[in-house]
């Protein structure tokens, strides 16, 4: 009724073989944990380096911005441009005769 079981498929009853199998399994698990920890440490290191580079870049941009602001504050004031004409204006009464104020009329 029972199919034939080969010795390779049968569980071993030898305590030394079981102990060695458990030891090999334990070493494999410890190795996997160590390799996982190494991979995790490498990734963590890459992220830390990226964060530091980003922090230094932000600091450098802020430093340049402050340096430009100090330079602008220390620069001499720009001379005023002479694009305008100064003068006074007089209010002319609206009741004056408009026809005489043309290009050829006397004012």
C-alpha cells in the first residue's frame, strides 16, 4: 500500500546529520542577514550622501544670494536719468477763447 520510499527522501534519524543540517541552515540564515545588513547599510549610506549633497547645495545657493544682496547694498546709487523735463504748469481758464490759441493765432 505504501509506495516505496528511497533513503534520500526519508527523514534522517541520525542526530549528528540533523545537527549538521541545522548548523548549515543557521549559517545560511546568518549569512543572508549579514548580506541584507550590508545592502541596507550601502543604501543608507547613499541616501545620507545624497542628503548631504542636497544640504550643501541649498547652503551654497543661500550663501550666493546673501553675497549678491550685500553687493547690491554696497554698490553706489545709480545716477538719476535726465529723461524728464522739469517745469511748472499754469492752469488756464476754460473761458478763454480757444480759437485764438491755435498754431498761428496770437496768445
